[in-house]
């Protein structure tokens, strides 16, 4: 096992360390990031209400390959998604937290970071940091 060590204390440090990974690790990491995006998209779509179906139809995902890996963005393009997520007026409260895109994204992001740390450990890197 390699005697490598990576320690970070915040997201900026994690990103900087991930950018230094060799191609094989980058490929493994891309699969983890892609899966987290897919789960977030599916959870959001499944939890949005379906009156007209426009909220659900507006949920999507983009993937952008970069020199360092992949960036996955989950979005809702429905015109009224922000009203559903945050509430639109005094008589329109925000959606329950378990139904919001932001809640799903935050939960899946935490899982993704843990999976990335485990993947790095499998490759012989010592991973320690806040929140892992």
C-alpha cells in the first residue's frame, strides 16, 4: 500500500487535492459524482408534486467534462420552481424540506464526499478531514 497522505479542512482543499489525482482515480471519481447527480435528479423528480407535471418535467441534469474531471448540475427549469421551493406569498408556504431539490442535493453531496474519501482510501491514500 502506498504511503501517501491527504488532509483537508474544507471544500477548497478537497477540490485542490482531487485535481491532483491521476487519471485512473479521476475516472473512479467521475462515476461517483455522476451517480450522485443521477440520484439527486431522480429524488427531486419523484418528490415534486404532479398537478400539471411541469415541476417534474423541469427537473434535469447536465454533465460537463473538465480537464480535472466532471461537473454535474441538477436544476429545475420550471418557471414556478422557486415559488414551490421557497414559498411565494403569505398564503403559500415553502415546500416541506424533504420535497426540495436543495435538501436532496445537500444529502447526496454529503454521501458523494464520503464515497470519494472511501475511493481515495481504496487507492492507498490516507484521507482525514472535517465532516468525513
